[in-house]
C-alpha cells in the first residue's frame, strides 16, 4: 500500500512487469490524482510550450502565442521555454502546497521528469536554479528550484535575487511593466561566458521572471538562455 | 506579579492556544519578555525519538505523512508534518508557544437561552443527562437516531455552562456541519460570543466563549475548554479517528466535560467503560424510522458497462417521477457516478450529480432543495447532515464496501425527516446482501422497538 503524495489517500499500484523490473519507477501518486495531471501535447507555441489547441485564435500568431510574439517585438532574449504539464486547477493547487505551504517533498515527484526533459532537450546546457531573496528563503526554508534539481544537477547559483515582492500577488500588467526593474543581479564569482544556460523553475506564467534572469546571464556573456519548468 | 499591558494583551490572544511564532502577531521583544517572566511556554513542534516522529499539534505519527528537506533556517535536514500542513508548517526547528501565566476567564452569563421550542420526551431526557454531565464534568454519549433533533438537546446544557462561566467547544469533522450549526446556535444564544472556525473561514483565532470548529481548527487550541462537544463522531472520512481525538484531548482542560453525539456510534465507543450513554430512539416528530427494503438487481456493473440502466432502478425512478417525488440515488464511487450520469442523459432523465470534490456541489444541492431538479445522484457525501422534505432514497450497489452499517443507517435516515412527510421509500439495490446491509436494517428495527413501535 502506498500513500499518495498529492491527496494523502492510500492506494495500490497497478501491478506490471515494468514496475517489477524497476524499468518504471514507483508512481508516488494515486491513479485519480495522476489522471488530473495533463501533459502538454498537440500543437504548442514553438517558443514557450503553451498549448495552442486550447488557445483562441485571437491569442495566436501563427505557430506562436500572442505573448511570445510580443516579446519578439521587444527583442527576444529567451531562446525557448519547455514545460511538462498544463497549469490546470489541480496542478495550481498542488504547486501552491509545495511552494507556499512548504510541502518540500512534492519536488521528488517532478525531479525525474525534469531530468528526462533536460537529457532530451538541453544537452550541454548548464542548469541554473531561480534564486529567492534571502528573506524569502528564510521564510520558506528552501528554494523550490534547487529542490527540483536534486539528484540530477548541482544547483549552483549564478544569480542573486534582491527584490522580494511576490510575483504571484501581481497581475499580468504589473508583472510585464516591471520588467525594466530587474530584481536579479549576477553573482560575482560565477562564470557563464560562452555557455548555454537553462533556468529551472516551477511555473512559467507570463515569462517575465525568466526573461529578467536571462537578461542578467546574457549581459554576463551567456550564449543562449532557455528555461525548463513543470507547468505552463 | 503585575503584567505589563503588552503582555496582558498577549495573554488575551494566546490563552487557550498553542501556536507557531509566525501565528502570533506580537513583536519579538514582547515574546522574549514573556518567556523571561515564565508566562509563556514553548515546546518543539515535532517530538523526535530515535527513528520515530510525532507532531505535537495534530498527533500524527505516520512516517508516510512526514517530509524532510535541507532547511535554510536551521541549515540541516529538517523534518516537517504533512498532516496538518494547512495550519502552517511545523518543522523540527520550530516551536509551539502556549500561555502558562494566570488564567483568563469568561464571565458568568445568566439566562442566555433565547430558544423557546418544545423538546420531545426523548430529547428532554437526553437534555437532562447533558446538564448533569456538564455539572459533574463527565463523559457522555448522546446516541440519537437520525432526525431526533440532537442540537436542541444541547441547548439547556449550554445555558448552564455559560451561567457558570464555562468555555465550550463544539467540534465536528465536517465543515458543512459547522456552517449549518453556527446560525442556529447564534440565534439561540444572542448574548454569548460565538465564533465558527473552518478551513476557508476568515477568522483564525478566537477568544469566544463558544467556539464551533472543524477537526483541523481544533488543533490550534490547548487546554482551553471546560466543555467539549463532538458532533458526528463517526462521520466519514474521519470517524472518531486519532487526530480528532488528539485535537479534542488537547483542546480541553485537564478536567472537563466531554459530550459525544452520534446516530451510529462504533461498537468500540459504545463499549468504553467511562462513558455514560443516553439514547433517543425516536424521532422528534414521533414517527418510526423508515426501514430499508432490499432489491436484488443482479450484476449491475456489467449492465452499466454496456450503458444500460438496471431495469429495476429505471422502474423505481419512473414510478416516483410519476408521483412528482424528490429522489436521491446513492452510488458507491465517483467513477460510477460519472457513468450513471451519462446513462441517465442518454435516457433523457433529467438529474443532477454531486461528489466531494465537485466545485458546484452547493449549487446543485440548492437546486435540488428548491425542487428545480427531481433526481439527485450522489456519492456518500450526502449521507448525513442534509434534510430534503419528502425525499425517496435508493442505493445502487449497496453491497459495496463504502456502504458500511453506519453509512447505510445514515442514508436511510434521510427519509421522512419532516413532520409533514414522515414516511418514504428506502431501497438497497444490490448484487448480494452483505452483513452491513443486514446490520443496518437490524439497527433501525431495534431503534424502532426501543422507541415503542413494534
């Protein structure tokens, strides 16, 4: 009997050879919760992974979503973003439990999945965790990005976050407008010159945060900067 | 010792609670001073003993409900409790603070009861036992059949408690029950300060003399109450489980009255030796409880798989639709609920469906109550705490494990709750009679016998 990492209910794993031979890892969450996680599939924005099938025509520009098209007009700095799951009500609640309630071990469900994506799409890139401000780190007790990298990458900080206001408390306009006031700065001892970097985070919402971080890395000599997140 | 005004207000806030530092809205220097004066006490939030862990707030000891991570605060691997996470995270490096200075008190309020209703003979007897338990500070189980009117049984006891300055907690596993009880109790005791605490309510802390709270919200209290009343002690999914018991045991003062309310107490609880029991075997309106009948429907899962409604169920629905009755159909699982709903749509049978995780649950129940919809298909979520006048009830697949004796008694208890419509149909449609079904039927018949019906 297992305990579901999401709903805390108990359940039994579906028996199967793959599990028995350890080809497939143990499930960690029950079938009901598993069914609520939706992998991004079908046509997606070539830039940010957003599912285009679910987006109305007015928010699309060819193979891109309107947001990414707008970023292009401003002079794009992010190479691309890849995400695994759709940011639906279930995942929203679960990631809030992870980050805001501090349920750190939820990260363990995603680490392997992120590692696989990294192997497949970001060979040769240096993974970088999104930093937290010091106060936030002390309040939360952990950095969620570093936890998401556990077991497959060394979470070496190249960035420092100075400003601490919560992104999730602002609306879209506020977030995009404050793009100019960059909360990130470069960690002096790091070296990113000529390297390709991939930022690891839990959610890509408007894409403002990753681009702010990407800009700092580029200003310090990084060649390409991309991002990899759980949800989009 | 004279306390400074700041510490005095800290006492007002903290007395009767056990909280994390982050929940206490006072400056660090006030807390430090209070610690120095020995008027507050701190204990570590998690009790670690070799390999075992216990959460001091919720009593969780299940390894699979603890997490661990490298903590930026204490800079080591730090465990935390996942069971009561929604109340604010408790980690190994966190402490719980409680007031240990002079006790704060509530005044004696005389003649607080504004309710003027009449108690049935059964209620009257139970009411006397409640008053006695409050005076003697003992433990009492009020075993009242569904529709006996449990809440009114508490009223005179509560009045007595307030008259002697006692502080009272009404705890229940279900948010719905808190929300339903709150306005009724408020209307009956207008002079008493009353607060309702449940997940999602704006209020988090309360010094009220009467507190209504869910299991989780009860966990913030510590040695606070002279009288603790636990409603629906057997309600799914908590039953009188360890965490509610732990929460209640910590929320009450070392010497206190405990009153348990249930229509379907577990055998284990009934056997408890220190417990006095008073039974109300008769409904307040004086009519007997409707007794469930059994109807075999064969392998209904197979029929449902083929998108067919079992003919007997179809017939049952049509019969009562013709009589313009409200129908409640219980099914064993959320997945059955979805398939049955599709089959009903295919047969153009208008209905609504609800389950626990359904965001539109309350709207659907309201529509049913207003008779905008005649058929409601539901999981066990509606097994208790709801009254629909004139409803007829059926259970599909009553042989399923989720339909325990208690669940089936509660489900049967939805029928005939109103004086105007004291009877109605209750059918268990099954593919094999279970022990639980027989026990539920026997339970109801026994209560009717004790109520003087034969």
